[in-house]
């Protein structure tokens, strides 16, 4: 079988699931000029106590949180990227802890932005609140489920009752017709429960299941990541599962899944054109700082929420200028500047490794992702060897 040249997957004509040109195709969208996703940590306040919380959320907003007027100004900066506009994701903490959240959603929508929200599953997230979110133009919801039972989920989320709140939130969002992404933490404490979580989620009309591979930042330092070998096996399981799942499955902070999926598709004899229609292609080259940026509740601008290196602050700089011209983002836009095996790897354009994990383990955002066991071809080993 002739291997697919991954460079051809960056050719024009990327299509979305409905068959029309995808708004963020390589032909239409240069990820070194504007991101596909802008995450905004609207507040640090949250009533949960999750063991892996990147934000180390607390019960009250930070005293230096962006004010209402500063938040409106930040939203206008997001819109300055131009067409196709980034998709805005409101996160936290819990965005519902902001009293002005609906006014901020209204402003974002008036600016022409599409908006998703990731509220905490608490008693505050009622079906009436969801109806209000939908009325204000929220496009989709992100909800978290980290266990198939109350004991497993609440062992991660830290609050009794949070499992039932999460399940009810998923059920209510589906009843209202919301596209739903369910996020699940992948770590040593949850990995054996993933098949049972999948079975549970298959009962609901969700759009996407996102497997978030632990990054040891914030309170996440208390948990244990899965090993690279187990991670590789889990990605193969994910790929096989995705062929039959009633919803899409993606990974977060595990871009090497694209390599695993591409290799599996090549083994199946699928053509480059067929591969180009898959979600692997739709994620081509997107990684921390390239297609993604994160704004903290205090206005600091990061390549991702799990990569705590600030390029500047929206109170002093324009988002577009930071994304396009700051040394940090310019470094992350160019995978040829990565170090170690990530810099030598033939998959670096497709994958690029987790820049957040590289920084967490090496202190170098351009270093190698230690989670990936693959060795580049020039090192004398094949993908199959690396999996073994």
C-alpha cells in the first residue's frame, strides 16, 4: 500500500459534514493569522471543586476580573480578526457565575460571533436557564461527565450530587435541541471507566464526546496521567469506537490521535481523498497557539488554557496583534521550530504534539510531547514498531 502523503491533506476544498465548504478550510483560513477557537475564561468563580481544575476555581470572582466594559472591549477584539470569525467558547470557572453573562452573549452575537458555553453542572443549570441561553443565541453546550456512576464522577468533581446534576443537564440540553459536547477526563483514575461512560452517553442525543488527556497544571497535579503506551492503545480503541459511535469522538491535548487515526485509515486502504473528508483532516495542524487561543478572566492571553505562558494582556494589547506577531505565538505557528522528535517528525504538520504538555514537562513550549511514543521514520522505527 502506498502511504498517503500528509502534505496533500492540506490542499484546498475541505468539506464539512453537510458537504459545503468548511469555513475554516486551509484554502479559506490561515491559522497563523486568526484562530479557529477563542476560549474566554469569563470568571474564576465556581461552586464545584474539581480535582483536575486548570483554573483552580474558587467560590468568588477574582478581584481583578475583567469588568463589564473591559469584557465588551475584549469581545470587540475577537471580532477584529475578521472573516471567518473565530468561534467563541465561554468557559470558567462557571460562566453562569457572571451576573452580566447574558449581556456579554448578546454583544458577541451582535458582533457576528458564534458562541458556545461550558457551564458547570450545578443546581443553577436548570432547564429554564438553558432555554434562556438558547434564546440569547448560544450555539452549543459543553458539559462534563467523568464517571459512569455517581461514585466515579463525584470522586473527580468533588461535590456530592454533581453526577445527577450532570446527567440531568445532558438530558435537558438534548430535549431542547442543543448540540452537546460532553467532555471526559482521561487519567489513571478514569481510564478503566471509559467504556462504561461511552455506554451511558450512547443513551443521549449528544453531538460529540471529547476525551481530555490530563495536563498536570492547576489542581490537575493531584491526578496521574496514563502512560504513553496505554495512551496509544486507548487512541486505537477510540478510532475503532468512532467507526460505530452514534456521535463524533475527538481528543483534547492529544493531537497524536491524528497520527494514530491516519495510520489506521492507511492500513484499511482508504484513499487520500477519503481521509480528507474525515475529522482527522478537519483538525489538520490545529494545536495550542495555532488555531487556538485563550483569554483568562484577568485578560491575560495564552496559547491555550493549559499552557500558562502569557503573550500579553487585552488591557494593553490587541488580541490580533498578539496572535499574529508576539514571539510566543509566532513560535507556535511554525512546527519546523519545534525541538526534539516533534521537530523531526513527519507528522508535525498534522499533529505538532501537545504544546501544553511539552511545556508542563520540559519548560519548553517548543519541546517534544512526552506522551507520544512514536519515533520519526529517520530514527529507524515505524509506526507499527512504536505501537508495539
